[in-house]
């Protein structure tokens, strides 16, 4: 079975199987899974008797169709009875991934009187007299709103607010795990810029910071700018600023590995949305040699018409030689490729045309712009956005710590 996509823990399944109690049964199962292109990650014996053994076999597959193919291959083996298949990703999400926990025990009547009525009234009055005390006496000091309209969910597009919720829950869990920050998803059933700005301004008093997430470009630029002007708390668009921070950090290290300087390299960025635009602006501020921005319109260059303001700015401030060809031509001779766009745009042969000691950051999720296995044959440093591949570049490397610092500094 030819599988070109990479097996991933994101498509991990556990299959409960009954097999004959003989010396070869377990080996046949693992061999079948391997020949199907999946990776066995666990095998547990659940029960056994003189005639049968029941096992839970866990494996990583490439996607839902591949998982079905693995199950079908196992079912076709003589004497094998597939009893149940569990998708481990969906199991992890059952009931959501976060919850509210009380910091006070409320064990006695006295504690209840202080935490709630009548004692809480004194605290409300104190904040009314001095609003700055809200940061000291409420959750505001350590709480962030993770705001999305669902218009640019991961690399999947406009899925809407309800479908964005699993991602926002995950973001909140990462805030807590890596920054000790209490974050809560706020998914909005509107994609109107004015309404989003108005709603976030209205809920802001409860939060110490706003993290905008998965809002499509170019609206995200205006929303962020207007909220930053209107609010006295940090407004951080993770798709822009978080991505730019981690890409610059990774590129700094990668250039050190290959012995090149940022001022001397030519960078090709595939994807001129929120992430790509922020990456390019930060690289320009750091003194990058040259950048070619590539998106649906092709290479952004001077003379290209019908561009939105963000793309027009890029066309005027990048692409020194005014290149106007395709993506494969843009990477020819380039030192660095950064992808924040769509899967399978380049091949290993394209990477082979890059400069010596090339750097490839193929960050589209879940499938990169180029197969990292092919890219590694030609590039010196290869990174993806995936947790199951070496050199993962992901916003989680930045945003929990950035917000931890901003909250602690009362920014």
C-alpha cells in the first residue's frame, strides 16, 4: 500500500482485536500494520484464554482514509476479529479540553461569606472607587481572551465559530501549561470588522490581554490596529506576531548552523496572509537581504494590479529584482524558503535548485508545502509545523511566555 503522507499522532487509532492464541498471531498484526504504511506505537494484551487473545493495537496513520485502510487490512487476516476502532484524537476532545477550577475551597460558612455575599460586596465597592484594583483583586491579572471569528481556522479556511472552538480550547490549554496563564475561548458568530471590534471592547474589562486567533487577512490587520488603539491592555494577534517571533528565532539559529548572515540571504515566503505578512515585516526590520512574497496572485511585484493594501505594501517593499514568475522559479537559487500557505506546492527537485546549505521552513499544517523527507535530501535545515517531525516551529514556543511577561508587567 503506497502512502505518501506522513503518519501522525493526530490520526492515531486504537483497534481492539481478537486473534487466535498461537505464536504467530501478534506478529501478523504488527506486520500487517507496517505493510499498510502505519506505525505501531503500542500493543496491550486486554484478555486471553486458551483459544483467543484480545489486544488493543495502537498505531499512527496518515489520515482518516488511511486509518480505514489499515482496519480493512487487519480485518482481512485469517482468524482476526476486529471488534472496535477508537479515534484517539476525538477521544481526547470529548467534553472539551479545559475547565474552570476554583482557587478557594468554600469548606465553611465563613469562607462562603467572604468569597460571596456579604463579603464580596466590599470588594465590588473597592473596585468601583478605584478601577485599577480590578487587576489586583480579580482574575483580570492573569486572564486572556482567545478571540476568533472562525474565518481562518488553522490551514482549513473559513469554518465558522463553532468549528474554531477546539482550536481555541487547545490554545487555552497551552497558555495554562506553558505560561501559567488562564485563558478562555471567545468565539464570535460574526465576521463583521466593526462588530468584532465593538464586542471585544465590551468584554475587555474582564481580561488582562486579548489574543486574536484565526481571523482572516486582511481584516485581521484592521481589527488588531483598532483594538490596540482603543484598549489599555495588550492585543496580540498570534497568527501574526507569534508566528513572526518563532520564525525569526528559528531562522537566526538555522543561519548560524549554515554559516550565513541574514543580511546576505534571499528569502522566499509562500503565503502573504496574516502570518506571512508579519514574518516578512519582522525580517525586513531585522535587515534581511531580500524577500520574494508569493501568494494566490503569484509573486508580489511592482506593477501588479488589484492588490489589497497589505499586499501593495509588500509589493513596494520586497522583491528587489521585481521577479514575477512561479514559486518554483522563485526558490531557484534562494537561501531560505518559508511556507505559511498550503500543502504540496514544491517537490524535492525544487528544493534541489536552491542555494547551497539551503534552509526550508515548510510550516503549513497538517501537510507542509514540501514533503520534509524529500526536502531533507537537499536542504541543510528542514523544519515543519508538525509535532511529530524534527525542528517543529510553532507559536506555542512564544505566546505563553510573551503573555506571561505582559501580564506580569501590567502592560
